[in-house]
């Protein structure tokens, strides 16, 4: 056979791809001892080199970090195993913000992120998070004693996160599952943060919330202490953790812009989450996919674009008040789709 024939060239290319898959999978197996992780790594390698659209960036509030508009959510993605091939692909695509969370909720996610961080730590913005121990109603005024205990538990979890991540510093640490404005505004939380910042453990204070989000965000803006807020919001308005859907009675996102702008004026970088979660439904309880759930909020131009319902959602929220959007992505396909939607967002609303 002619060694320069097209068939031979294809054969060599396939052979090299197989070798690459074996190499990536084998290395992963040796490093982790996890056969499933090795298979995942080999599959990602099989996808080959991607030509990614050029990532877009925005200053993330008072942090000053020039953040990729797509944030790599690592919590659910890394709960059970490492996915360095996927993390590397995100990084190569221009993603420079990586978000994870504490062990009691996200299991091994922080630990599984650590090997990737060792290679890129100084080049990415690292966020982790944990809740404070507090059992009160959303709008209850917390006592000083309650706030102090809650803040201390949050600080202890920050220390645990640093150990799991195998780093001595995170760029931001969120008060996770924030729903009580009184705690958000408490001096006790801020003192714990300041002490950690003075010790070099953290640079920026943030919060994340699925409940009572509007009041929590406005309370954070009033304090002028928070640099970041990750909020559960959709084109239809606030996402509701309790119902796992759109909050009953919410204003649509376009009408929530004044709230978002107050937060931004206070120096808060706005990170979206759960933007498209409602579309996926919850099949295990009989709620199936709802691909058209947000269709009424889109104009003809956006509907005419060759985008999936999930891509339209991400594009919309980025164009209507968010600085960046956080998405848990478990595969290269998810990553590709979200990068395309994120990068293309401005053009869909021109």
C-alpha cells in the first residue's frame, strides 16, 4: 500500500488517537485508581482537539478580576471522581473562574479539583463555599449569639475547604445557601471573614442564594461588604429552591434589573446559577423536560438563532443583568454548548 495514500493517513491518525486515549486513560487510572475516571478521561481525549470560539470577559465587580463569562461549576461535576481532561478543556477554552463547594454537600469535589489546581492556581479565580449553621426563618432577626455561632461554623468550613483543595488561599469564599438578610448584614460574619483575610486565606467575601434572593441581595448591597453574589435566576425571574422551579409571583428577569443594578452599584459582581435548571424538569418525580418554558420571554431574533433551549437561557441571562453564569458541566458536549452560548450572547441581542 502506498504509505502516502489517504487511507493510510486516516489509519495512522486513528491509531494515534487510540494511543492517546489509552495514554490519557492509563495515566488517569494510575493517578486515581478509579477505572470510571479513566474511561471518562479516555472519552474526553477521543473527542480530539476542539476549535473553541474566543471567550469573552468582564470585570467581576469589586474583585477586579477579568472573568470569563462562563464559570466552571465543579461541585456536582467532581463529586465522585476527577475530570482533569474536562477541566483542562475548559481552561483551554478560556474559562478562568472555577467554583466548587464544601465536603459535606459536594462530597469529594474539592479534593478532586486539587490536582488540576496545582497546575493553574495562579492563573484562575478560585471560589469555594459553605453554609453557616443557622436554623431560623428567612426574615427572622438573628441574635448576636446566633450570628456569632453561625459565623464561626462558616469559618471552620472555610478552613476545611482549604485543606481539601490543598491550597492556602481561595480568591473568594461564599456564605452558601444564604436566605436570611439579618445574618448577611451581621458584624459577626464580617469579622470572621476579615480575620481569614488577614491570615491570607481569602481575598473576597461572597454569598450564594436560592431563597429570599431579592431581600438577601439588597441587604448585601446595603452593607457594602460583599464582592460577589451568586443568585439563582432565570429569564422568567427568581428560581425557587423549594419548588425546584420558577418562584411563584416573581417578576420576570427584565423587570428585576433595578435590583441587579443596585447590587452592581455596590461593587458586587453578579454570578448566575440555575439559569436553565427549570428546563430539565425532575423526571424522578414526574416533572419532565420543559424546553419551551422560557419561550415567551424571547424575541424573534433570539428564537431564530440555531441554539438549544439551554443555550438561549444562558445567552439571555448574560444579556439581562448578569456578569457571568455558573454552569455544572459534566461533559465536553455541555462545555462546548455553553461556551458557544456565552460567547455569542451579545450578538443575539444586538
